[in-house]
């Protein structure tokens, strides 16, 4: 193999999924789009889709080119109740990771998770 081959089974250290960078991307997008928004059950579906697309686009621009990204956004009405969420997936602990952020106002909550899975 020559030095110009691009077949990599592991990312270089600088190209690895960085949860702190991704969490900041999530935080910025969610705060930009949800600050001052009131919960409306009729608009939540579209709003969560818009947030997921915006988050995915921002994370892609952060340079995780060889990662397949899955974004999950949950928005609910805030009534002082507790909420538990869990997610499960298969991945390679050496290359794959995730980042999450939670945003809460007096009338809504939002949990956004980005899963990054390295592909070669």
C-alpha cells in the first residue's frame, strides 16, 4: 500500500469523535432555537425534526467526515415531572461515541443525543 491510500480502519487521533466538541454544537443549536419557545404539542414534531437536522449539519461542519451520525431529539412539556430515557446500540468502543445535552425551561424540556459511528 502506498502512502496515498485512504483506507483506514481506525481514525487518526485528531479525527476521532470528540464528545465535548459535539456537546457544544448541540448546546448552541438547542439554545438558539428553543430560547423563548413555549411547548406546543402541534409543533413539537416539526421542531424536533428541525433541531435534529440543524444539529447534524453543525456536527458535520466540525469535521467528523468519516462518521455516520445519528441524532435523536426529544421535546416534552415541562410540568415538574421526572423523565428517564435510555438508548442502546452496538458500537466499537475504540472509535464510536456519543454526546448529549439537556435544555429545560419553565414549560418544556429537550434532550438531544448525537451518536457517532466511524466507518471505513
